[in-house]
C-alpha cells in the first residue's frame, strides 16, 4: 500500500512540471507572435513609403552642413607660393575672380595689393631681365596692375604703331595686323614696346595671307604715323624716308653696327638691309634660304 502511494505522488509531481513547461512555452510563442506582427506592420509601412517615393519620383532630403574655410588663418606666403604654380596671367585672373580673398586686398594683409597681384609681381621680377623691365609699363596703383604687366610680359609683340595707309589691327587685336585694301600698298606694323638690347631673342609669326616682309629696326620712339599721312611706309628700299628715320637716332642705337634695318622677304626668302645712308643690300641669299606663304609659321 505504501508503494502505491509513492507512485501516485511521483506521477503528480511529473504532471505539475509538465504543465509548467507547457505554460511557459505558450507564453514565449505568444510573445514571438506579437513581435512578428509588429515587424510585419513596420515592413508594410516602409513598403508603402517606398511606393509613394517611386510614384512621385521624389528624392530623399539630404542635409549637408556648409563648409567654410577661414583663409585669414593660412599663412599668406604659403598661399602665394602655391598660387605661383598657376603660371600665366590668365590663370591668375581666374583665381582672382574665384574668391575675393585672392582678388582683393585684405585689411589684415601687410601687402599693398591683393594676393594675386603679389604673385604676378613676383613672376615679373623673377623672370624679366633688366632689358625686359625697361620696355614694360610701370606699376601705377589704381591704373596699371601687376597682372596687366605680367600679361604684357607674356605677350611682348604687340603692333602698337601702324605706319602708312590701308593697314589695321585685326578685330582690335594688336598681335595681328592685316591690309584693308586690295590695291597695291606697302605699310608697316611696328612693335615699339619691345626693344632688343643684347643676347638672343626669339619671335614667331604666323602668315595668314599674303607675302609680307618681317624684320627688325632701330628703336624710334618719336616716329609717328602722321609723318607719312595716307602714303605708304617701309624701312628698306625707299630712300626718301631715310632722313626721317635717321633723325630719330639716339644713344640707344650704339656704334657697333651700321645695320639700322634688316628684313626677311617671305616671297623668296631673301634678305635686305640698309644703314639709311651709304650702304644697302637687297635680295641677298643665305644658307638654308626658303620662302613661305599663307599658313606657314616663321620663328
């Protein structure tokens, strides 16, 4: 009898434990189902938002904080050194237009001009020879900038003096000249701002049309177009002009040579020179001589 009572107690205990496990499992399943229902609800809401965005073709808003750089904290000499690698006056001008910190004089700066002006000044002073500097325009505050002086230094050959009739700068560009008439006429374009004093010099010309004469001549700053009126003008071959040219003699001519004008004829490639007085040589041949025409480049 006692044995049967023990078996009945064990059976009761097992049944109670199994009921507890079953109740705990049912609670966990219910919680999992609740969470799953929440996730499905959130997924459905996200799916609807995506569909709305795709239907309206609207982009999600993006907020980007503005980036600011305080250039006053950057050492001026460092910025100047970096800017010097831009190289040309055109690139420096673009830099000046990009930011007023570069193109305008800053109140805290020790310079009397803008950062771009300082870079241009350093470029001119480091590259130009004494002879170059003497032929360049001088800096004048508010009138002549270092940037314009650098541009002039980069483009020295500007035909600023036109002598004779039927000649003009093409489209206002002083680096290019052209005739204005089909009639036979000989006129001269002179680059008076670039004077060769010593050493080697190099220039390059593109022949657009015709067969011009290209050469060098003594500096004559007092030679004006009014001396020739509506007539023609050239430096070699017309003796009636020689007294006018010789009247412009100055100490800058020196005494080491009697060649006052020398030119190359594009038609046949021959050379002409004169002293505007006793000696003159026309149509001289030389080793490697050749002519050139439209589309050719001489230099």
